[in-house]
């Protein structure tokens, strides 16, 4: 029941025409405004549709651009001639008609009648011009569309090669440009990219700062950190320098293959899985293998030796190597690519050392002399200055030192070193500088390491067991290969294993199949394992091995 105060409250009089439950006057006004707004929007859309239809109807070149037609829908004007690689246009002819597939490196509209593109394929770029008119009656609509294509999109362009009035200094092909007659979209890139390829083309920070934050250079331009590059490897990998780096990496592999084939080596493909943590057990990745444990191999060392025991005589392979070492340095990875070889020794273990030296001289000299590799090195040098200044001594012999001679060189230059200890990284780098200055070479080898710093399977020097028949190869003062003559006598091998620190059981499940190979008789042999990533890094003088690795794996990185 309402109180007396509530009963006495006055009631608002109803407005004329207002009925109970009907919309208020203000609601009706709001609805009318919304209706008017919708009608205007519809009218505007209709006008835009009509304008678009009118523009399309007047577009004299609508068949010359847009999405790439499927083969079934392709108009008769699509080019039927063979495609041309962008790299072939350095030697093109004036007015030569070509069809190329390339990425849009840059696109801009100069005016309603003129647009410019920079087309890119691998490390090669060329300027493309889209101008209103011409033989194909190119329309302004086509000019606008071409100038608005997102960077990194893939297009198919047909046009005439022309000489520009002045060389185009911003592209690798400077003496020609492409006057576009047709342009079709093959694959459109997103408008917003996490990093710009053009920013990745500038030199990265040369320190070990891997932080994520964006930085700018003295001109205020973005500087993309190493971490940002690796996190966006697909985009970063499109730069001219990266294209050149990994083509050179392929070249090193091919040169290794050439040399091995010329010297009658047999290619093998050993397993990367082992049932036990061999070679001492340290630094090995453990994985689940059905209901038991398995391990990723540290190297193909045991398998190469077992292949020699099969009478293969000379074997080699290229494959991944895994090291579970928590080393966060500029030259260490948890996975890298190994170039491995092993061979029978006829008279003296220096046969193997000399073979390895000739192999490296072959690789480096061909990198320096073959025109394509020289061109690629020059591309890298534009971002990493000094990439082409690797030094080699004249002649066919590598600069070779004994371990004692290397220690003496260090001591003579005021850097303390001992013949009984392995060289530290700072000592190795200092030695590289000394040898570079004194002998004018960035590649050299060191022979006769102390037995105490080499693996158990390394053959001791028969005349001095304190020294081993082992060697390391260096580029720019940093190790790229470790090798040696191996122990091939079963009893001697078992004795060395038991004397190891910590002791190793030659009859254990992890070693039994390996040691048995020598129980059945095995020829004297030796070999080595080269690091492909390090050869590339130190040949080019790259500041970090990750620049020389397509998808690097280190203690902090498992992706992409």
C-alpha cells in the first residue's frame, strides 16, 4: 500500500499523441536520425559502386593487372614465352621483352600517371616503371594499383627492358630498368610486417647485445637486433647479404663434395642416435626412445672408424652434430653441420694432416677465385666490411706449426702459455693475430698436441707418448677443425679407455660395438671433423656464428 506522501505526488501530463507503451518523442527523433544516416550511407555506397563500375568500364588495361588468373581463366594476352630470371637482366638487351616473378621490395606512386617499383629476387633488384599510356594503353587505375602493392608481395611482371637516362644507384641492376606492360599478383604479403626487410639490410649491432627492443642509428633509422632478426628469420633471410651468405655456405659444401669425389671417398650416412652416452658422456642430449633412453651423437667419429674397419678405406659425410654444452658465445651452437672425413694411413699420419690442409686450401682458394663466389662475397662485404679480405699464403702449402712452436710464439709476444695445457680461446685469438701479422695468413694448422688434452682414441706419438698425433685447423685465430690419427689396436684402445679420467669401460653396452671393430683387425687411419658454420663465419669475418646458420640452435633458442 502506497504512503500518503506517494499518493500526493503530481503526475506528468501526457504529451499530445502519446499513448501508454508507445515510443517517446526523443526516441522517435533518434530513430529518424539513424534512418537518415543509414539512407545516406546506402546512397554513398551506391554512388561508390557506380563510380567503381564506371571506372572499371573506362579502365583500358583492367586485363593487364590484378590477381594472377588461373590457367583455365588466363586471357590470351598472358605471355607464353619462357620466364626470365631477374639475375639474367644484368646482360639484357634494349627493348628485350621479359617475364619475371619477383617480390615487391618497394612501391610508390609518383603521380596519377606514374608509379615506381623495386623488384627483388634473391640478391638482385631492378627498378620497374608503370606509366600511363603506351602501346598497351596503361590506365591510371593500373598505375594506382601497382603503386599500392604491399612490400614483400610476389608478382609476375612482363615488360620491356630499357636503359634509364641515368644509372639507378639504388638497385643492383643499375644499367637497366623494366617498363611494365602487365603485372599480376601471385601472393600478397600482409600490410604490417614485424620487421622490414629494408631495415634488415643495414648492418646489425656488432656487439653481443641480443635484446629485443628496437634501436635507431645516427640517422634515426631502425636498427634490427640479432634477436629480432632470428625471431623473424623468414623476413631477415630475404636480404641480399643473407641470400649471399647461404649461397656461399652451399658453395663450401659443394667444394667439399668436389674435393672428396675427386679423391675417391665413399659417402656414408651414419646414425645420429646412440644407445649410450659415448665419448665420455658429457655434453650429450638425452631423448626418449620408446621405452628406453637414447642420445643424440656428438659426432660421427665412431661410425667413421667402424666404416674404416669395414675396409671402406676413405669415407666422408655431411650432417648435423649435437653438443649439449651451455656455451653462450659468438662461435658456439648446440647443433651445427659437420663436414667429416676418415681415411686409411699408408706410411705416416701426416698423410691425413696434409690431405686436410689441401682440402681447406681448395675450398678457400675457390671461394676467392670463382666469379660467382667473388660476387657473393662482395655482396656480404657491403654489410659486413672485411668479408673479402681473408689471407692465404702463396703456393700449395698451408702454414703449419707444432704445438710447441705455437706456445713459443705466444711467449715471445708476451702472452704466457704452457706446453702441457691446451690453448684457451684468448690465447688462440692472440696467436691468430700474431700469425696474421708475421706470416700474412688467416689459415694455419697446429700439430702435435699434448696427449692429455685429446680424446682417448687419439694415437700417442710413438717416440713421445706425452705428445699425440693430432692437429687443429684455424681460421682468423679460431678453431674450425679437430683431427688426429686414431688408435686402431684393440688392446691399446682398451688400455687408454680404462686410464681415461673418468675411466671408461670398453666392454660396456655403449662402447662394445665400437671396440669390437678393432678386435677384428683394422687398418691405421685418421681424419677430422670440420664445422661448416665456423668455416663460413670466419671466412667472411661475421661477428656471430648465428649469422652463418639458417636456423640456429643455442642454449636459449629452439625456434623458429
